[in-house]
C-alpha cells in the first residue's frame, strides 16, 4: 500500500475510487472539475495504491480552511474506496496521512463529511477517533 498526494497530472488516477462516491461524474468531468474549479480553491487529492497492481483504489479530497467556529481545520470533502479494496486498511491509512498533513499545516481539527446513509464511512471514522460533534443541515435550491 502506497499513499501519495496526486498532482493535477494524476487527478484521473483517483477517478475509480471517487466515482463510487460521485457516480454522476464522468472521468473527463471529474478531472476538469477538480483541476479547473476545485484545485484553484485549495482542493487537494491523496490516493492509496494497491501493493500488487499499483492502481489507486482509495482516495481523499480535502482542503485546509479557516472557520470562525474552530480556527484552522483540514476539511475532508471526499473519501472513497473501490468496493474490491474495502476492508484492507486503505481508508484508515488515508485518514492517518490526512492527520499528519493537518498537523503539518497547524490545523486544530479535521472535519469529515459523510452522508447520513453512509454507515460504513461512519464506522471507519469512529474507529479512527472521529466523533459526531454537529450536524450539517442542507436545503436544496
């Protein structure tokens, strides 16, 4: 297992993992959206590669931001693993990498969004020391 940050040229490597979470995006649409819209806003990608194939099987998209409520935080927007690689430690290793990066960036917290229906993601986060501290309420416009 290898964890590494993916630059703009490597964005497409994260697509298989991310399409599990964002199935409405095509490969080209994902790359364009990440590289042309989100990266300029501070979004970064990190991937976990399978030891045998070298293929990225899990990925996390995140950004560092300052909030009035908490100060400097590392916000994880996306965290996903291809089904065939789940349960192999990729998610936990990505969360450990993200924690090291948060500490390096002098963040005081890590925030992880997970949809209310994503029970496996909740279990992963709770196993890795996350706590439910608030609810994010949304309203469709």
